[in-house]
C-alpha cells in the first residue's frame, strides 16, 4: 500500500514527497529508484518527522504502529492519511480521531472502496432493494511465498476478519445507514506457523436496528480454497444485486490484489411476479466501464486527501464511520474469543 500511495503522490500536482520511510534500506531504495530517485530516505519515523517537517504524513505500516505514528504526526502539525484499519484497538482508533479533531488536522482513512465508482454504484443499487437487507460478502486469499510471509507478519498484529473486514462492514453500513446492534464471530487457526492465539480465518455476522443482517468471511494462507473466495451479494424484498466478477473471481485470482476491487458487471435481479407467478422483468446487467486498477484507486484516494486539505472538507462522518466499522469487526473478534454474542450499545 505504501508503494501505491507513493506513486500517487509522485504523480499528483499539489503533493511533493519530502521523505520515504521504511525499516528496510533495500525497500526504500527500490521505491526511490522506481519514483526516479532524489527523495530523502529515512529508517526511523520520528527522525523523518523532525528532519523533513512534512505538511502531511501517509501511514501504511502494520496496525500496531498506527496510533503512535498518527498521534506524533498530529502533534507535529501534519495532516494524516492512514491505512485501514485505523489502529490495532478501538481505544487507539478513538484516540487518533480525537487528536485529529483536537488539533484541527485532516484525517483520511484508506477505505479504498469508497473511491471505486463501481462499488459506489453497488451501494446505490442495494439501497433500492427495500428493507431489511441481507448482505453476503467475503474475500479469502490463497497466499504463498512472500505473500504468505506478509500475511503472517500482519497476523501477529491483527486477524484477517479485522484487517479486511473493516472494508466490507463499512460497505454494509453505507447500504443500510442503520445502527449495528449485535455481532457474532467465529475463528480458526489453520497453521502451526502462526503465533499462539492468532487465527488466519474469521467469520462475522452483524445485525442492524432496521432488521438488516450482514455476513463476512476472510481467510489467509496456503490452505485457503479458491472456490467462491469472492462473494459480493445483497438481497432485499425487491430483489438482489450481485457483483458478477467472472475473471476477478476465477482460478488463482485470490492472491492478485488487483482482483480484490474488480467488479466487471453488476447483476440486478427483480423479485416482482405477475399474476401467473412468473417474473415481471428479466435481470439487468449494469456495466462497470470505469474500472481503475489498484494503483489507480490509490491515486483517487490521494486526490481525495488533497481535496480534504485544500478545500477544508468536514471529515466528521468519514472518521465516525471508520470507528463504527472498527467497533463491529473487533466485536466479532471478541465474540469468537469469548464464545458469546456481543451486544453493541
């Protein structure tokens, strides 16, 4: 994610990179070269903050450092873009949002699907299906090699249901615009390579005040199935809408980050029946021609970050929505660990 965001900053007028920070000299050198070279490199975040004196900071580290880096950036007078999830815990996420409000700095969270025109359309169509909604989504990733090493490193900090789940729970919240009231979760540890107590598979169910329900599943690792790894389906009284991603959901695609945001086509089914009990309308197929790739979506995110700063956008709802989705996925994690359904206040 850091690489994709750096490419965006390099390309967008209005941004100027004043420093690249990674723990590895090799990784930052490789990125600097890809960007044409010439940018200052740092191995320590706090040194970079002192030396480069940035107007804005982009945080794409593992979630266990999000809070300390974001709080330091706000104290230094910088606006912040931070990858999802906002933090490792709900308390840390709330601290980050509170500090953004206290300092008057902008905080944009990397909810990449909010900037995808096809996903915006998916949400819009779902809102025409009546209430309650039944929302079914998953993103399982069959990973090996470097991708599995990255997943294992990430899972030392956070589970797949939390890391990926915030995206799709955020989508559910946009579809229903109703208060989540109850969450249940399941989890499993499918590899001895994981630290004790860590899981690489999770499943959540969330109930909303309007009667809508949502289901989300996420698993990472070499053992995960490629079958039905990509399900994005919403059912309401008036019919259903489905992301029909034949290529993005095909064999071997779960490890491809570009496939994770593809929609290809939306299929809208109408439930109305005539006097003979037959469907009144055939299904509609909605094309999604404006289909940016992963780097293109990251560029759109950073254009929004620039707009938020330059036009002084009110990001209250944006930040509150991020906290809301965090609360749901962390409740699912708690439910799995305690064996009890979590009631949300």
